[in-house]
C-alpha cells in the first residue's frame, strides 16, 4: 500500500534552516506530482509547494518563495523540502502528500487535491 513517511522536523531559531525528507513506497513515485502542505496551530491547511513527477517543474506559495526549495530523487523514491531563513510564521506540522491526478486542478488548499498523506513532521521556529 501507499506509504509516505516524513522526517527532519524540529525546533530551530528564526533565520535557521531545516531539511524535510519524505520516503515514499507502494506506488510508482516518478509518475506523480508531489506536494508539501502545512497546518499551523489553530489554522487551516496551507499548500507550500508542488513538484512534477520528473522533477522539472515546481511551484511555491508566495510566502516561501526564495526561502524554500522542493526537490525529489526518483531513484530513491524521496521527496525533500529545504527550508532556509525560517520565520516564526513557518511553525506548523508539515505533510508530504501525493497529488491525486484527477484533482490536480483543484485549489491547492483543498484536501481533496491529495489522495495520500504522511503522518506529518512538526517544525517549530522560535528563539
């Protein structure tokens, strides 16, 4: 069955960096768009970034552009999110998600866009 397992979260000071990883299994990883989405305490779901199946195309939510970089290694079935210049507003649980091919044009923040989710990894940005 499909499994997505995130790692790499933690506590970091403002201005610091973290790299999130997601190990995917149970499906042909390279055939799917993948996304990182996050949920801050007391707030709704927020899309962060997308990457195409081959890795040649990516997009970012405006507040993370220039600070976050999404990437993937299809040989290893791994998805990554490099987060630099972290801000307290980035504090959230980050989820690795698989984009449902039939819902790819659904709004980014709509849960229905994603058909599989990891368990989430918590990122806390605080001094």
